[in-house]
């Protein structure tokens, strides 16, 4: 029996061999960055517990941040295609890190809140660079493995970051900001030194085979390209509801823990963040292996169903162990959605427009994450946790069904 399991383990690990060396550098960079992920996981608690906002005010504030990032993503997509992935990534994510460090020297208050708002707005400009860079470096045969490796790198760090942040939150808030900024700068140094610009790897000759025909360079605007690929827009609109639900992992869940467990809520949330990261690390290779030949949209539909179950059950949860069960189910859904979503978009996007499409599509489905805190904040204030979570569960049930229907649309087009 031991030999059988060893063979399976070797197969799970070997699927990550022979990737471009830059992918491994980006993996380490993302892990370093995520080790310092202190601020965003605790943002709702910083706004409510430290700055003193009400739940609905915090929700509107977080939604405002997300809305203000929209122009940055559009501009960033254009810059990434015209100037390059690496330069835009280093400049704008570096500026975001400096803003975090500045917040570490401020007292909690509205001044801190407004300066803090600038960090994600600036960083949004480099957002399209991440997926574009990996798409440049990979092919459909190894793309899912590459995206999943980076996803694990993020979660290797995330196992540590929110946990440390939760411990520092109560008495050492300044370290939360400064530590986040410094680790971001360290991660960018790795990219700056070891990763060459990837934009110039896009040559139409490499897209001649049938598997990559949709990646072939095209002329014209991004809207012209998307009009030829309506499935990308439909996919993004369905994913809007996925993001609407998933954003509650960072907004409603920590507030629910804070209301149930007081000051210990931040610590428990940090533990759940570490638990989430641990599950990702352990199960992502298995998920990649099991879904390797599966229809991508069917797998993403299944992930949506798991979101419905995990978030819907929070309507009836009062004990800590059931919160962890909910996070376990949510994480399985997160894994299978994440490792398939970026791959699906990259395989259906012309290389010439990767930056712009990676700016526009996340803008569409990211709007779900943007309005999620504001809407949920209002629901929580008016209806409480039970009704709000039931509504979220029902929304995700429908979204999952529509994603499954999109599979039939895709197959008819082919």
C-alpha cells in the first residue's frame, strides 16, 4: 500500500516539473509577498474595530475602494500590452507597498483610512500584468500547472500571513502595515532581478497549431476581440456572482467572528486563513490531477455549488468548529475555480490583448466583489446573519447552474 501512495505522491509532484524557470521565481515571489499579507485579510476589522466605522459604513468604504480601482485596471491593461508586464508590475505594486509603510506611521483614524484607500487603487494598475505574464510563459499543456503552482505559492505564504496579522492586530497595528509593505518590496526585487520581460515572447508562429489558435495575435480594439469571443463576457458576468459571494470570506465572516467572539475573533479569523492556506497547499496538486481532462466550465460550476453550501450553512452556525467546516468546503470550491479560471481565460485570449482582457474581465467579475461588502453590510444591519447567508447561498446556487449551462453554449459554438 505504501508503494501505491508513494507513486501517487510522485505523480502529483512531477506535474510541476519542467515549467519555465521564471514560473518558479514568480512562485517564490508570490510566497514572500503572501507571508506579509497582513492588511487586506484584516481590513474589515481595521475599519470597524480600530477606526470605528459601523458595519454598513465599512462595507461602503471597501466597495468604494474596489470601484476606484476600475480605471486603474483598464489603464493597466493598456500599459501592459503596450509597454510590458514587468515594468508596470514593479512600479505600481511598489508604490502600493510604500503607501502601506506610510500607514504604519499613522494613528488609526479617517486620515489613515483615506491614505490606505490609495494602495489598492495604485496596485490595480499592475493587476493585469500577473496573469498576462504567466500566459506568456506557458502553453495550454502546462498552463493549469503553472497557475496552480502560483496559487499554492500565494497560499504557502497565506498560511502564515493572516495568522501573524491576527496576533499583531490588537496591540501592534503599525507592524501590520509596515511588514506588509516590506515583504511586497522584497517579492518585487526577485521579479526585477530574475524575470525578463515576457511580452516579446508572443510570436504568431507558436500559435499555428489548433490547440492555440485562439491565442493568435489580432489587430483592433479589445472590444472587437471580445465581440468575437462572447463566451468570455458571459463567463465574466456569471463570475460576478461568484465574486460577490466569495468576498464575504474577507468581509462578513471576520465580522461574524468578531460579534460572536469579541477580540478573539481576529485571532480565530487568522487561524481560519492559515487553515484555508493549508488545505490549498495539500489538495491543489490532487485537484489539478483529477481535473486535468475535465471540462473546465463544469468544474467551475461544481466550485460554485460548493460556495453555495459552505456560505449558506453559516446561517445556522454558532460553534467555532462549524466555521472551520464551512471554510473547508469553501476552500475546495476556491481551489477548483481558481486553477481552472485563469487557464480558461488565457486559452481563449489573443496574446496581443492579454493585458487589456485581463484588465476588463476582472473588472466585470470583480464588480461582484466590489459591491459585495456594501450590499452585505446593509443586509447584515437590516436582517442579521441568518437571512443574509441564506440569500448568499441561493444566489450561488443559481450562479452555479448558469455556469453549467455555459458549458452547453461553448460546446455548440465548437
